[in-house]
């Protein structure tokens, strides 16, 4: 036994995040949703166990019949103003786009031991990996980045890719909960507040299911599954 092997999951799939978000933005706009870009929430209008509105940095107030806080790693900063403590911290991950025909993989792959994912697109390959804690630091740690790329030839000896300059590295902050489970549910402190965050590295995968649960909660319908394990006040 050589110790080498792979598992193929025929029902797995992949998406282009940018294309998906463009589609989602257009879909919600077509449904009549107003998107306010570049706006900053600075506080909430609270009254008798309800959140009555949201205050913007400009001083304007937006009335709220229901409020959903789904701001990823930034959610605790918002809930804190409501007196709610969420045990969520940012986990920084790196992403690099490789424009090299020799990296044509044919299908997405996950280098399990190294926790590196590689997703091919028609003209490029997206390489992402690592989880780095320590707050919202924008600095790029070369040791982490080099570790991602040095692991690739161990799985694909013919691929000779190297870590690019810092300016070509994307990074984002995944929302890590204290126990690995997301926070999804109505918070007992406010009758019209729903929280959805803490999905770690599975936000895109679990987003549709979370969206369904949030819509059910806002509409005061019974959730499709038991959401007690995800209670925001656990």
C-alpha cells in the first residue's frame, strides 16, 4: 500500500463566486429589494423587546418590521450594540487566481491533508486555503501562502506554480463560531431579530439552506428542520 489515493464525489459541484453574486444581486433587485451600497450601520432603534429601526451613519433611520443580522465575521460588532455577545471571530483565508494553461485540472480538487482547494475555470484556476486567526489583519503572511503552493506539487508533480506577489493575493475573513456550528435563529432578547452567521468555511455551501430557514423565521413559519443546535444564545 503506497498511501496514495483520492475519493471522487460524483454529486459534488463548484461555482464561480463572482458570477453567483452577480446573479443573486440581479435576482433580489428584480424582486424589489433595495440594496444600499457603502452604507454603515451605527445603531438600532430599540423599544420593548423589538428592533424598530436601523440608524445609518448619515443619521437617517430605516424602519424595520423584522431585522436579520447576517454580516459574517462583522456580525458581533452589530449585535454588541444590541447587548448581544456572539462568540464569532474572523478566520482569514487566502485565495489566488492562477492564469496558466498547464494547471488545467478537469475538475475541482481538495488537497485534504493540506486543506487546500483548487477550482478550475475555463481560463484560470482558483487556489484557496488556510485559516488564520488573530483579528481583521490585512497583512499577508508569506509562510502561510508559500505553504499553500508548496503543497501542490506533492499531489500534482507536473504543476509548477509559485506564490505570487502580495498585491495579487485575495484574502477574506470567514466567520468562525466557538463550537463549529453556525448561529441561526431568533434571539430571545428581541421578538423580531434573526441572526445568521458563523458558517466557517461552509458559508457558500450552506447559504441556500440558511436562507430558507431565515425566511421561515421572519415569516413566523415553523422551520424546516430543528434549529435548536444553532441557537444564537447557546
